[in-house]
């Protein structure tokens, strides 16, 4: 039986339990969200003992060497002692530049990091409130042209973080963030490879950044962006995307409504279904999928069955639950 030590307590772990499971079972509050090793929110540090290499997947080498790992995907094979990470090593400070309400439920937030940040459009950062509540948001900004980090935040029912940002966050306030994280971003390669971008809700944010990044890089191949919503109000940024389409002959934008009473100019149906009906053979295309997990997971399978290479399918599924608050010692 493997033992996991935290603070002054020692817990026994069964062979199938992750460190996150063990700590939560014993009443330790620890932030988490995806439980799949994607969001990096449950990162801990091993003070002694070693963790499996897969528990450090996606972490920067500097963090791996210091013993950081992801608790949700760590099933230790030997006794380990863990601690919460050093905030100074993981979190940076940013100043709120603006909070603009762009629909009845979505706001556009611009942040100015205290120090230069190297990132790719489409990656995500973890925003932390002063009380420890943490939430992941994708980056719509493009580093080569945008001075601020751009986030699109949807106000969710009973969403503690999203409601706070939408209703209360003000310019000039300071906020802590961790990142950037994620691999869903444009990489220069074949400049003529067709790109298919599909998203719903604020899954548009990373796709908007990815599309602009590709165009700024001089991508010559066709770029198709499909944005879906159940209600017309969810199709925010429509004019901005139509302007992008007007200025770039290889970029096309489709707004898709799955609810009733579809206005002229919008397409009726789910974004992913419309996209896959327009493009029956996806062989040779690069696919980007962002938004609600049900759509993203189903579209990944559909894209692969339609001929897309697995290495050409990039996905970012948004977890809707709020991340847990963690008290600091």
C-alpha cells in the first residue's frame, strides 16, 4: 500500500487512486476541474519520492525538474510527500485594462501582464480570484499584434467566477493568473493546408485568435470558421468576423444557429454538423475544435472518421463547472 503524506497527515492509497482522489477523500481541499491532466489546475509539488512521468505530461521542463506534477493523473508507485505549489513560481500578476460587455451574457476582458508573456493564440490561462477561486479561460489575443491578453467570459448560471468577472471586475484592479497552457494553437507548417475551425459559445475566443494568427503568419490555404449557438445573442463578434472575412479572401466565416427562428444570413443547425456536411472528406485538413465537451468529443471522432489525421486534430473542451477554492497555509 502506497502512502501519501501532506502537511502533518499520512494517507493510504489504493492502486487505482490518484493523488487527487486520495486527498479529496480525506477532506483536503484542492483546486481541480478537468480531472484529465488538461487544465493543470490541480498541480502539486512532490517534496520527497518520485512521481510517474505521465503525471508531469504537458508541464514545462523547469517545473518537472522541481517536482511539480498533476494530482488528477498521478497514481504513485512509491511513498511520496506532497505540498501545494509556491505561488511565486506559478502565478503572475496582471492589471485589468478593460471589461466590455459584448452581449447579454459575454464580456471581453483585456489584461495587461506585469511582465512580458510568451504565449500562442488559442492557449489558456488560469485566473485566480483573491479568495483562491480559479477558472480557466482561453486567449483570443495574438501576441505579435495585441498589447493585452484578451479573454471572452460567458456569465454562467451560478458561476461564481464568471458572474464576478461580468458584474464586478473593474479596470485598474489586479488579478493573478497561471499559464499559458495548452496545445490548441496554430503552428506554421504547410502554408496551404486547409484549416477547419469549429466552436460553440465562447469556444470562439481561441478560434478567433488562431485564425488571426494564421493570417498574420501569411497562411495562404483556406481557413473556414464555424461558430455555433442555440440563441442569436450567443453569436457575438459577428461583425468583427465578417470584417475579417472581407479583408482576407482565404477566410470564410459561418454563423450557425441550432434554435428556432434562424435569421437571414445565419445557417440552421449545429456548427459541427454543418461544417462536416460542407467538408465530407477531411483528409489533409487541420482541425481545431473548441467549446462544450459534448460537441468537442463527438466532433473529434467524426473528424477522424472523415479522414483527418489524429495529429491534425486539435481540441479544447471547456469544462463548465467552477474550480474549487483552496485555502493556503
